[in-house]
């Protein structure tokens, strides 16, 4: 939970960095004698600064909202709850964490920023954002090949091209979402 909260707060600081960088480069170039002159001549930059200040505050409030009731409102908890007995989502999170640390997991890199990890008991899709993932227990899963695309040009220089497979992981457990991933 803490790495996702840290990353969302860190990413929310990026607009502030960009607004500061915008001002700093204009000031160093000598176009504006003061900060006030810069903001008066650029009303869109002032709006961007307001957004840059509001974004980290909003993200801090969001993380605080997630932390109420012992993190029960965090988006990960809603993914863990269908697999938890008696609402003990921390046990599910601990089991997944233990299996992730083992060396005998199978990892499929589906893109530079996403991967599917198959452990002894779990199928986990770690998505594009640090706080986004899909989860399925292997005993409840059926996989279906949705599509197969063959391209004659390979990005890695192999003869014969590349084949992309789109796989759907059908989750048989009630209240648990199915998900789709595409692999090479």
C-alpha cells in the first residue's frame, strides 16, 4: 500500500516542477525582471501554477481517505476482498507478497510498463500505473485465447515475424473481475 501512495504523491508533484522550471528558464533568459511580471504576462502559466499547487493537495487528501478504517478504502483492498475469507484482506496481500518474493514465479512482460506474473496460486497483471493491477486465484481461472495477430516484420529481427496473442483470464470467483492481456 505504501509504495502506491508514495508514487501517487510523487507523481502529483510533477506539475509543480514543470511550472517552476517554466518560470526559472524564463527568468534566467532575462525576459522577466521579477516573478510578478512573469505571472502577469502569462495568465495560463498562473492557472497551471494553481493546478500544480492543487494537485498534490488533492492527492494527499485522496491518500488520507484511503487510509481511513485501516486502509479499507484503498483500491487494492477491493481487489483482495473477493479472495479473502471473513474480510481478512491482509492475509491475501501477505500470501501474494510471499509468492512474489519466490524465485519460482513466471513473468511475462507484456509491454515496457506492464507484466503478468504467475505464481504458485495467483495470476497477477501489474498494469501501466504503479497502483493498478488485476488479480485472480489459479483455482478459479480459465484462460481463453481471444485473438492472434501475425506480423511479418519483427521488432527483434527474427525471420518469420512476430505473433501477438491476446489472452483473457476468466475469473470464476464472484465479484472478481476478469482481465485481458496481450503478449508477444
